[in-house]
C-alpha cells in the first residue's frame, strides 16, 4: 500500500507551491474554530487510538496490530497542520468555511431535534467538498493516503472528488466530537496474501455530537462501496435524486468500528487496514473502543 511520507515537506499540501520566495507555512486547524461555538465547551482531553492488520517481519503473512492509545491534555479542536500555505489558508479554504458553516449548523440542529429537512444539491456539494478537505488536512504528515496531489488540487479548484462517496447520519446518544480514519487495502483474492496487488481506499468520518459525516475514497477504476446501512445513512454525494435528513434510524453505537474494524465482512476482502480514533467524550476516554 502506498503511504505519504513523513519526511519534511517541500511544498503546500494543496496548491503545491514550494516553500520559500513568499510561500510560507501557516497554522491550519483541522477542525475550524467556529465549530467551538456550535458544539460548546469541550474537555481539554483527547485520545488517539490505533488498531489494524499489517505484514509481519518476514513479509509472508498478516498479523493484527495490538490496540494502542495515547491520551493528551488538549482538546480535539486544537489539532492543526502546518502543511498549508497562507494563500490557501486565507483564500479558498476560508471561503469554503464561510459557505459550509450555515449548512453544518442547520444539519447539526436537525440531527438533535430529528426534524426532517431536504438537502439541496448545492449544499450537498459544498458539504462533500468540505469533508474531503478536512480529511486531507487531517492526514498531512501522517502515514495515510486519503488522496494525492491531484485530489488536493481538485478540491482546491472546486471538487468534490468523483471517486468519493459521502453520507450523513444521526447519532442517537453520542454527544462528543470525534474523528475516525482508515487506510484500507483491497485485494481481489478471496484469501489475501502478501503478494497481492492491493488497491488503496480511504475512509474518514467526523462526529459532531448527534451529527455524523462520512466520506469514502475508492481506488481508481474500482466500484467498491461500503455497506453503509441505508436506514442509518443518507448519501449526499454523488448526488442522488432525493436527500432527506435525518435518516429513519440513528447510527448504532460503534457501527463505524463494526464496518471498518479488523473483523469487517464486506467484499472484496481487505488485505491491510489501519484505524485511528480521536475523541473528546469523557465516556469514550474511559473505555476501550469496540473495534469488532
């Protein structure tokens, strides 16, 4: 599976302009600061957790990655990247935040009240583009691969990505803020082996208390779609004929982990995958996530 490099970057992650000669790194928050007003005060704590399956030392078999978690005395809202230049940060990214803010505010309210609304096509496009930008910003500097330079450029120029799928859901009882991301290796073989050609897919989900937003980036030339329960998730990209929110049923507790954890069952088989969870809900911090 291809991975992004942890070596020092030489250019802006989005526009690709090299650092220097008037192009400098800026501090871009992964989750915009206006979300603080939306979700209210959050504990100054977060947990980063990882689990998955990887090649063994001899590269002749797969082993499960032991569950690992790190607690930090800092809010999830403080997470940021410095891989974005000033022109991107104060330009198209800032304009996108202005566009998406009323859309997310409305969905956040309706996720809590369960009042039904119809999402129009333009709002769906803006939201799809924003969650993809957020997923890409979230991974900068990590060994992840939500998308490459061409995907970042497309989102910068107006996106959303054609090979992506985006859904909305409603958590019935979750009141925290969390992100889940996964790098998924898809094999054509029924029983994956280390010699397989593996196609990269990526998944990113954001939970804003009762509102859930999920995006899946499928590999080029493939049609795999995660089995998102249609009664729990409404797809907003690619644009369907109707987009009513919220879905008829809430997202089950830990349903994302059931979909994308090590023991997932959807086809085709997945050769390699890694998952990370960041959460600020005190109840989540006190318990080990259920990954399967």
